[in-house]
């Protein structure tokens, strides 16, 4: 009987805590106390938004379209004091919430200015992570695929090096309202590429992170840039293009040893050589 009473009391306490915190979350974003149309600190100090990226996949890198593709986890950090709550209601430093909570929140208006295509992943559910701390610190992470523009100089192909940039910018908020920065320190880089990522044609070199402002007729905007350096793998083209082409040219020389009266044989060998070269090109 005593054991049953303890179990029932435990379930009752959990239910009370659950209902209490549900009520707290509802109150955080209720229209009477929270206006998602206004940024945190509206009318006061500038909001600082930290950004860091984990690259899951890189490539293909297309010389034809002058583009490159990457899949990444885009993480944003900021503080919204309107979302602060009593720390006694949670265990630990933060609480992880469903993506449904995002619908009632203010979110930074980041975009990729040089992207040809960008999309969030929604299989099986929206791939989004939301964490809140009692002080109102927010971590919002989303899985994103970006195909970005990458102008290339192919003058030294196939011994060339290319630099492709992923750019992130505030769309509507000027630098007086919101500033972007790379969320990095000595132990955690602002952008990290997984060690197992490789491409057939390129070797991935250093990644340079930059932070600056862009001036438009509508104002000054905070801008982040991650510049990737790609060094072309020359041996890939040696084995895929140069070596087969050399062997085919040597094979075409056999026509000089074929009897000049054997016209079908000479023609067949010449046509086969030409068609093979066209296929390689």
C-alpha cells in the first residue's frame, strides 16, 4: 500500500509540473505579453545574433553552372528577454522545445544573397532544433540545403584553385537593429566541415570566415561570408581524360600499318577513334 501511494504521488507531481510548465510556455508567447512582429530589445540596444554552421555534405561543384552545393546545420544564437522564465521548473540549464513553438516567436530574417536555391528540410518533420534557457537565450538550428553561385577562373584548368563563398545577410533589419557575428571561440569554430567529406574532383582546403557591412540605398546591413578554397585533383583528370585520350590517339596510329587496300578496316578504325574522342569530350 505504501509503495502504491508513493507511485501515485510521483505521477501526480509529474502531472502538476507538466501542466504548470505548459501554462508557462503558453504565457511566454501569448499576444498580450509577446509581439512576434517586434525584435528583442526593440527601441533600445542593437540585437546581436551569433551564427555557426556544421557542413554535412559538400558538392557537387559544377563548372558548367558555376555553382556549388552544400547541406548544413545553420545555428543561430540570440537573447530574447521576453522568453525568460523561472529556472526552478526545469532540470538542467536549457529546455528543448518542438518546432511548433517557433510559430509564435520572433526569428532573425537571415537569407543567402548569392544562392541560386535554398530550402529547409522537412522529412519526416521539420528538421529544426529550439532550445530556451531561463534567461531568455535562444538556440535555433535548422538543416538547410543551399546551391550558391561560384564564379570560377578556369584559365589554369586542371591545375586550378577555386574560391567559393557562402554569404549570409540580414534581409530587412539594418545594422542599427541587428548585427551578425560568427559564434566561435578557441575550441569551437564558427564553421566546421565534417572530416569524412570528400569530392572526386576537388580537395577541400582552408575556410576563411569574414564579417563586414554592405551599404545599399535602403541602409547598412550586417553580412557574414564563409569562403571555401577548392584545389582541383589533377590525377582525377589524368586517369579520366588525358590517359584514355592518349591511348586512343596511339591506337589511331595503327591505321598506318593496315594495308591500304583494306579500306573498311582503315575506315572502321578511324571512325571508332573519332567517336571515342567525342564521347570523352
